[in-house]
């Protein structure tokens, strides 16, 4: 069963992916945060994130977000021009700013627009497309009108996160609703949602044996060893994991610090990872990381936290 790393805006960008693959591994494919059209062109930040010179992972799948063929086509043309042969289409983003543009999960109540996007993919026979989606935006039954369209489209896979867009992450992932989708989906299917331990992945793999794979997102930020633990069917000791986290953090810090100016920029990039990373660390150690207001204090707090882990 394959393990996919989910795209998480602001977290799983090229530097994180490259270092994660070097230090931890266990991931078959990394999916990028979505590229989008903004003010008539693709954001330069998104361009840099998928440029081959900035990526060293073995298999990278760029993701795009679009509400119409007019948005989708230029993004696909750009990604194809970079040499990629597989592209994922985001139909699951639940952020209000994107939903209002009928992007991501905001597309799911509009099967006619989804059908238009799927027809547009046929203009690129050299590209393999996949879709990452939720059950719906308002209702857990919205997929019932969407899936027949996707079933008739040539897709590499569908990744389903079994929540609605409105729920975001507030309610537990609905495995019963996933089971209904699983029975009717004609494409290879990947499960995404609430996979935070090797045991939770094992449970999904056992319940849905025909899955192509699983996709881990926030669970991978919390435990960067999650993929390899599942692949090797073992749980790392605290000592082994702490050593790898220390190596990962040192490489990540060294990679991003030269291009971020001053303590404010650097710490605003680094601290959000600790909202997830090593959730079972001592509370006082996490508090020290969050309160650090200089790079020196931050590094001291991180080193202490890892030493105590």
C-alpha cells in the first residue's frame, strides 16, 4: 500500500519535502501545495515550489486549484512545461477565501463545473490527472453527483478526505461515508483523514484492503516518521525519533535561515511546525519554543525539548 504525503499550505513546501525525504523517508509520493492563478498569472512562489532545480524527492506530484477550464489550462501548460507527467486537482480545500471563488471544496456543489474541468483535462493526453476531494461542501452526499463524472474521466486515482468542507477538521473523519464511496469508486482510491499513528493506518488498510494507499498530512507533521513506521511495521523509540527530528530540524533551519530576514520572519516560519511536531513532548518545553523571541533562544529551547523527549 502506497503512502502519499498530503499538501499543506505553508508547511510542506520544497525545502520541507526534500529534507523529510532525506532524513525520514517512507513516502512514495509527495503532493505539492496547490498552484493557482492570482491577478492573472501563476504566483511566483508556486512556480519556485515545483521547479525541478528546487526539488530532490523521487516522486513529486504538483497540485493545482481551479474553478474553470480557463484557470486550469494555463496552470497545466506551465506544469507540463516543467516536465511533470502527473497533476493533482484540488477539490477539497475548505478555506473560505478559496471556497468563495468556487475553488477546492467549493466546487463540489457544482457538478457541471467539475464536468467542464474534467473535459478540459482531455486536452492533455500526455498528462495523468488525479483528484483530491472531500465528501462535499455542505452535505456528505454531494459526492453522489460528482463521482459518476469522475468515474467516466481517465484518472490515476482519487484521494478522499471523508469530511465536508464546512466541517473543516472539527468533526472526526467519517469512515462510514468513506465506505459508501469506496464501493462505488471505479478508480484507484486513497484514504486521507485522521491518520496519526501506525495503528490508525493499519485499521484503515485492514478495513479497506482494495485501497491504492493512504495519504498523511497533519499526522506526518506531528510524527515525521509515520510513513516509515507504517512501511516497516514498527514504532520508533523516543530516542531514535528524537535523533532524527534533531537532524531534520538542523537541516531545515540551515536551509531557510539565509533567506529569511531577522528574528520575526524566521521564527514566524519555524514556530508553526511546533503546533504539530512531537505532540507528546513536555508542555513546558513546547511553551519555551513558542515564547522564544530570538533565534538563539529558539534554538536553545528546541535543543532542550529534543533532549528531554
